[in-house]
C-alpha cells in the first residue's frame, strides 16, 4: 500500500509529517512511501535523504496523493480554494494530522462529505499506552524551550547573575503562567540560563513539579487552594473571594518580574486573558512577555499574532507556530508520534490497513468516517439536531472539560473564556445526516495538565 507525505501548504508551517528515520520504518513494514518534492526542506530533510531511506519523490501534490491509501500530514488538509488538498482523494482514504477539530467544523464537514477517514492527532487520549503518540506533549515541550530563547533574544539584559570588576549584574526574574508541559520546560530552560524563576498553576499538585525544577510557586495557598483538585486530577471551581486574592497576587508578581511566559490554551475556545493591559503597564521598561497562546487569541490582552509588539515599553512576543521555529526537532518528534499511531492501523501480516474500532486510542482519535463526523465530542456539529434513536450521544467528561473547569480560576481582572461559547456555536454547516454511530464513543481521557500547553 502507498503512503503519501505531502508538503505542508498552510501559512507558517515549516514541519513535515515524516523523517528519513520513520520512512525507513514504514518501508520495513512493507509500505510504499512517496514524499512530495521539497516536503522536508524547511526542516532540513532533503529529498536525497528521503530517497536514501527508500522513499519515492513525487513531483507535485497530485502525484503524491494519487492512489495513496494513507496520507500523513502535520496540519489538516486544506478543503476548497486554489490549494484544495481533498479534491480527487479516493473514498475511505485515511488522513492522519493535527486537525484542531473544535475550530474546524466546516473542514470536517468537507472531509465527511468526501468520505475520508480522518484521525486527529491532537485528540490522542492522555493514557499511558498512547504516550508515544502524544503530539501535544512533544510539540509543547519544544514550544516552552523556544519561548525562553525568543524572550531572551528581545530582552536587553543578561539572564544570569554576573559579578565583574565593574559591578554585579542581577539575575533576570522570569514568571511562568501555567505548569503544563510547555511551562515546565520553560522553567527548566530559564533556570539553565541563570534566571530566578517563579511559576503559577491552578492545580495544587503542580507545586511539587515547579519546585522540583528549582522555581518558586506563586499561589494563595490557603485551605481552599489545598482542596482545589478532585481525586481524578481535575481543577475545582474556586470562590470569588479566592479568585480576588489570587488575582491580586498575580498582578503584584507580574509588576516585579522581567519576563512573563504564558501557556494557557483551551481546545476550541479563545485563550483566557491572563495578562491585562493594566498589568503590562505595571511592568518595568524593557520587560518581555512571550505569549504561547497568541494563535488562539492570546493570554495577553495586548499581544499581536505573528510579531513582537512593543506596548508601554514592554516587548510582547507573539510568534506563530512556536514548535515550527524548531522545525527539525519538531518534525522528528512529530513523525515518530505519527508512525507509532500508524502502526495501530496497520496489519503487518497482510501489509495493509486493518483498523480495530474497539481500540480506545483509535476511537478517541477518529473524527470522520463513512461520510459522518463521528467523534462524540463533536456532536454539536449537528446544528442541535436530535441524536439518531439508534445511538445515544452523551458527551463524557474529557480532557477539554477539565481544561474548561481549570480556566475559571484565572485572575479576576482577566477575561476568562469560561463564558465564551465554543467556536462551533457560530452555527457552522454540519454534515447532512451525520451519524454519531461508529466508531463507538471514546472513553474519558486521563489528563491532569490544568489547561496549560
């Protein structure tokens, strides 16, 4: 069977869904792999390297896609327009990519109408068996690292303490908002550069993780905070009195630091505003904010996507696609995630696709199949249409639900997204007659990251 690796066509995307390493593995499985010409150039993977690994080079997208049983991509295919990538694809073609499903209902509808079987790598359940497929973790880890480096590049001071004959230079003070994968890597990187680091998160359990990396934990640690996490690891709603105290502490902390890294994201909803304009005004001239959520609206009220904005003498870094700024490593990790997932779909004896719809990873990742949008978390795509009698559509609490609960604990002055409506509420067209039937509904995910990247 043929596997297609196309060149990414979305703006600012420098990654590729396969590396010479994973191409060799797919060839060893008995697959024919075609990589589009120049697909890996932005990630420093040459066509010659792919050829040496056993791949065939396709001269263009049409050639690469022709007769492919599976297509591996970084970003979901473009549906419609001059760069349409789904036109002409055979029915039941398997597409594996990062799909951003909550904000892509129109595109998912197009995939369903084309009868593609699409899998969203950003829906991989947070369970032990799926750790090697977790693209959110692999990419967020690099984003946290790069956030510190990009912040340091515009910061007009040194990070470490320096004692010289001309005097002593005080260390930079860095504050990380969110102790998820990106936040923890940002802490570790800032510490390596010699900064004094502090961090905050909505989950009491994150305090130990933060302190284990040598940073101080910032939170109002009263009795209410100590009981702010359920047995399942989810964040509890806090009282208004606690929120006010926490907001005051965060505002006070931001006014004293030199750099702030924000990492809060909520799938399918605008990013919560954690740093208000007044907080930016309170920062020292020359300070830096790096907003890792800028593509989802931003955690900083004054951030601007794709650029460094200077407001009130504070530089606000809002680069798009932070993992893509480390394209080689990001592609290497992503391609391994994708290959590990692809193995679940592949029958090594028959040397063809054989999808086990009872596998919880496959069920939890599939978004369109046989002409329908099938993931239970996307049931709202049906324009509030009643569920078919043959299927009970009940949305289990997933990792997204946990994140939505957690974000309600953002600072009181901040614009939280707890009241924001899902992007899909804009009544985007749904697939006609979409059946939420097979594969079976996914089980709740075991995620405890508190809403950070």
